[in-house]
C-alpha cells in the first residue's frame, strides 16, 4: 500500500495552479497526532511505501526524521517542490527510495508558473539528490503553455529517472482543452510514444510514466480503480489524523475513510460511468477526485475523457510492436512492470 503522509499544510511557494498553503483549519500546519498511531497502521502493511506530502513536506523535516526513525516501511519517498531539499539531513535522503520533484519542463515554463528562479533551484537540488543516488521523478503540471514532447524530453535529458505529468484540468478555470489537445498535446504524445518504442528496440525502457504505466497494465494486469490507488491501494493521512482516499480532497466528505484510529477501504473504486468502458483496465477511471467533483460539468468531463481515450489509443496502437520485441527477447515483461503506488504517480494524466 501507499501511505501519503502530510507533514504540514504549509507551502513556501504559490504556484499559479495551486495557490500555496492550505488554510490551517483545513490542513493544520503541524502534525496533531502521535507518530505511534502512524506506526501501528503502517507496520501492519508488509509492503508499505510511505511518501511525505504537504503543503511542502520538507518544511517540517523534524516530523520526517521522527517518522523515519520510529516507523518501519519498505519504501520511503517525498513529493516536494524541490526548493527545501537541504533542510533534511543527508543520512535521511540516502534512505529515500524516490524523490518526486515538481518541475514543469524548460526553465521559462517552470518559472512562469512556479516563480522566478524556481527552475534553477530545483535543478540544483535534483543534481544533489542524484549525487546521493536517490531515484528521482519529475512531476510536471501540464498547461496550455506546455510543449509536451519538448518538455518531457528536456527533463529526461537532464537525467530524471522518470517523468510524470498531470493535466491542469477540471480543478482550474475552464479552458479550451480540446483545441490544445488536437493541435499540440496529442501530436506531442504521439512523438513521445515513438521515442519510447524506438528506445525499446535498443532494450532500454524510458521512464515516461503515462506510457510505461499503460504498457505495464497491458502485460502485467490492469487497474481496478484509479491507478494512483485512491482509497483501495493508497491512503492519505492528514496532519489532523484523518485518512482520505485522495490527498487533494482535504475538504470533501466523500473522501474521508476514517482516522488514524480506524478507517475503511473503498470496496469498489471504479466509478459507475467507467464500468463498461473498453479502456477501464488501462485507465481505472482516471482520477477519482475529478470523477466525483466534475467542476467542469458533464460536458467538461467528456472533453477531458475524449483526450484520455485518444492518448490511450495512441499508446495501445503500438502494443503489437512491443509484443514483438518481447518475443524476440529484446525486452522482458519484467522490465515493463510498473507499480504506480510504489512511486506515488497516477499514470493517467
Ligand atoms: S477512459 Fe474515461 S470512461 Fe474509460 S475508464 Fe477512463 S475515465 Fe472511465
Ligand atoms: S489522480 Fe485524482 S484521485 Fe488520484 S490522487 Fe490524484 S487527485 Fe486524487
């Protein structure tokens, strides 16, 4: 299981798609429960991945240290904006199995949305983490300014082990996703899939999560709910000790599964609208939050859904070539196995 553990509701940046810190009444800025309570939940799980989350999780390094010292877990990670990396001592970083750094791609794009000089700071910290041997994932927020091929390629060339992206849709003001997707995004995705297959022919698996996670589902079993695991393989623990299905849904009652004292698991995580969809084993209903909230209404949901389906068709159209590469022994199924809950990624953008 994946445990997303909030260390604070506070953030030191105000990126324009997020807005920064949570109000203290919604997600307190200090942890209000005892690490013992966390230990008793997490140590019952033999396959526990604990990923620190926020706010900006590294703004509360003492809680991270106390947890890593007092709780046994199989994997450790952090989802960070990448600016406060030096607040956590090196010996804790050396125990991290994954660091997810928010960076949108090229410098001008990242700084436009996240703040002046953010790109340089994040890249400097990324290089430091790499020098310590910490596996890294670049987490991009994709907007109408993104050139998906250029920006993903840029991050892979910088040396990130994996790149994942999320579309800035549904919880932002409405924008013309359809026009952008047809003109820019989907052709860019096609070019990324070309690159992915090209490298596979050399026996190398590129860590492009939205492609790898779908390929993995094809060969190694699909997703029964959102690939992020929301509510059935992934649980978020807020600083006030609530257990949520989705870490974004800090205000929404439907997401509350209980508290650190006891909680339930979602029995059937696939949304009703997805039950008959031909792509459900690859997509798992995409994002549970988006399908529950539908901020863009029914029609907005459908527009995003069409983009999702077209991206899936692009990836799936190359599966026969990948099958052929497996048959010829150039890559193995094992190499194509990817469990998004081990990295806290969502697969479907
Ligand atoms: S493609 Fe759309 S309808 Fe199909 S499973 Fe995903 S979200 Fe549901
Ligand atoms: S993909 Fe959706 S349901 Fe999953 S963690 Fe992200 S916001 Fe929550």
